[in-house]
């Protein structure tokens, strides 16, 4: 059988068997509504309560500070819109960065249409945000700062602790989108000093359709979905009990396994980066060399385009991703690479391999073996490579 | 990922006529790196007929497949016949393209027109000289 190599863990992860097991009782016999007074609601309620404790334990929060939502995108929307609406009397200015996930960026754009003003702080060539830039962007009417913990594309881990100090000094509320970090690397809401945090189960071997938002005790926020009493009235709607139980299990596993996962993935990542850069000329690592997610390998291959590489990789059984315009429905090169000052033709040639629990040294060796001929084949077809060769830049 | 037709994938994996024609009678370059596709098309013309065509393309699967297809379509055609080849002709010959690829990555017909324009300008110029 043909080899299948999944290297798109930043997109989503498979569900761990233990997680699936934890969900099954609530799909089958324990169907009751957690809000019911009768006995059918007992076990489901207990499952939701236990899961909340496990999510809280993963990020060092109190259980009453955890609210379940349907997706990381919903958590980000809740954070931005909920804080904006609750605090608009104090001011209408929000700060975020140029490299946020679209869940944050598009929420910010929606708020702009409602009369809020948004400052997008820039990043350096590694994708790092300078806390001083955040400091100088803060105004009297700033009500919220929202900065991603680590970019899903280039994997750069932002100095959230330092940024939160600056934000706290000014007395402003601070949210971080931790979709790529919570469950993947150690994350503590108190060490980071954040007031709100988004996290999603499917990023760390939990199910899709469930996520959470941490809201520090005492923070005022407008409810996101109006309805019943679920999630303390802040996010109404009958609980997705099986998924919530699954998220709890995924958090429990992550908490005990994170140190081992980080160590193993970092080794694989560095071996992979080193392998690709040594085997292929005119290839550049995007993002920070060390301050990066343990499984993130984002490399640009000059003179060729990402989608055509992905198609050939897919034929060879390898699943990866790209920041190329042709792979996005919006037909624009990655806004993250663009913000980092990566020229368009190099952004077009970016490949993102995001590694996870299923990857082995053999997978790395396999991709290091099949990718160089793919790159060579496409370069032979490329007018840019031909021009560069003539100019003496190419091989 | 984009779902391409078998024909697109076949041309993408085995593109026809990749390369350059050093003494080409017309060269058409279209596209830019910001949109993700650049195509360079070379044509050789003899007695009003396109006798050879080659291409070099930087771009996605659709860009490469349409480039390959256009070279197949034009070889053996007269200039007049070649000028009737449109984006739609190329897409149709490939069994269709995903909607968002119709414009951005379907550059081959444009490159052909530019190459023919260049040929016409050159040959027109030659005739002038001959007189």
C-alpha cells in the first residue's frame, strides 16, 4: 500500500482513541439534557462539569472561568465582540496584530463597521510582535488588546507575558488566541497574564465542534448567544455533551503528555528543517528559528508555487499546506508572510508542514527524499528560475 | 485542495512542450508573482502556420495544465485559427476548471495573443524592410 503521511496538524488533528471512548456513552445511552431536573440529566451534567475542570486544569484557570463554545472561531468572535460591546462606553479602540487568524481579523473588521477603531500592530521578519509597539498603540480609549499566542502559519510564539505586562499597566483587557498553543505547549493563563483565552479541542486530539473560552473572573462581557442558562447565561444553547466530554479527555491527556510531546516534536521539526534546507537550494525558513511551535516547519522554495508542490506531494501521499494565493479561496498570498515582509513570489512558494503525534523519523526521511525531485521538476518549468539562472543566481 | 479534472491532472503531471524556443517568432509573457502565476509562451511560425510552441510557467496546477494544453491546441494551426482560442476553449479542452481558477490561472490564451501580436509586429516589420 502507498505510504500516507499526514503533516497538516495545524489544520486539525485526529481524535485519540481514549477521547472517542470518552464520548461514546453520551452519544449512545446518556442522551439526557444536562439542564434537566430528572435523572436523565445527571450523568450528562456530571460529564460537562468534569470536562470543565479538566480544561481549567490544563490552562491553570478556575472551572467557573471556562465557557464551552462550538469552535475556536466562535471563541475569538466572543472575545472581541463580547468585550467591545460591554466596554464601548469606556472607549471604542481595539488593538490586534497583522498576523492574527481570520477569526480575530474578520471580527475586528466587523467591529470597524460598527464604529470601533482598530490598530493592527506590525511584526518583524520573524513574525514577532514588539511589546513596545503595543505600548505605543495603547490610547485612553483602548478597551481590548488581542494578540495571537502563536501563528498557525509560521508558528512564531509571541512574547505574551511581556505584552500582557504592558497591557495591564494601562489597565486594558487582554485576550490571546491560543488555538495553536493550548494543548500543544505548556500554557498558563496566570503566567501569561491574560484575561481571555481561546482554545479548541480539535487542535490537540479532541473532537471538532467544541472549543472553550477562558474569561477571567470579574471581566465584564456581553453574552454571545442569548437564550437559556447554559454556560452561566453567557453562551446559551444545549450543551454538546459528547464533544465536551471528549474535550475534557483531550485536556487530561495533554496535561500529562505535553512535556514528552514537545520534546519529540521539536527533535523531528529541527531534523526536518535541517534536512530540507540542506537538500534543496534557494529554500528559506519562514518564522523564528527557535521561538516556534514544536511541530511547525514553514519553508519557502524560491521560483515555484505552493499549490503545484502540494499537488505532487498529495500524489506521493503527503498532506501539507501552503501560504500561496492559489491555495486560498481569497486568491491572496498569506497575510502572515506578507506582514513579515516576505516578497510575494517567495510567499507563493511556501509550504507548511505541521507535525504531530503520528509522525516519525521515517516520515521526515520520506518527505526529504520525495520533495527535492518535485522542486527540481517545477523549477525546470519556471520562467523565474530560468531568469535567475541566466543572471547567475540559480544553479 | 482544488479538485481538478483528470485531464487537468494528466497535463499537470505530464506537461507537453515545456521549454523555450531560442529563435522564436513570438514570445508572450503574462501574469505577475503577486497573483501567483507567470507564463511565458514561445511560438515558431512558418508560412502563416504555428509549427512549434513551448512554454515556461510559474504557477499552480491549473496554470501549468492550461499552458500545456494551449501549446497542444496551437501547433499546426494558422495564426487566424490560433486567434480564435480563448480562455473558454482551453478550459473546455481540459474538461473544465474550478470557478476561481478560470481567471487567475487561465493565462495561456492571453499569453498566446501576446506572442501572436509580437510575431505580427516582427513579421510586419520584416516585410517593411524587404520592400
